[in-house]
C-alpha cells in the first residue's frame, strides 16, 4: 500500500509540473520550465522510493502499469477540476482500454 500512496503523491506533483502551467500562458516559458523542474524534483522524492520499495513486491512491468493507471486517474481529476476541461467519452474509452492492460500484466498465466 505504501507504494500505491507514494506513486499517487508523485503523480499529483508530476501532473502539476507537466500541465499546471497551462493556466499561466502569459508567463515566460523559461519561468514555467524552472517552476516545473522544482515541482518535478519533489515528484522524484516520492517516485524513486515508491519504485525502490515497490520492486520487492511487484515486477518492473507491474510497477509501470500501476503508475500509468494512477497517472490516468490523477490526470482525469486534474483536467476536470484544475483545467476545467470536459472529460469526453472517447477519453474514457481509451482509458478503459489501458485499464484492460492491467488484467494482462497482473494475470498469472
């Protein structure tokens, strides 16, 4: 559970680093890059331990799949609440296909 929590926190920071500046298009690009790097540093402080500790119970492929699913969930919330964008039906269908990938990665064959 620690891995999931750390991955969620890291993805919240990374989503803000990558997309948060879109509400500040009037700011200089160099400034938003520097701010994004600062936010990304904090993200790494959660992501690296999450992967290090998580590797004792998950494979690398499973860790990546968990991270991708968390990223999509965080992004959906961020997009709607922070960027005020509509979550369209085709986005949801695409995300569901990615969620289906979880089955194949975690299924014991």
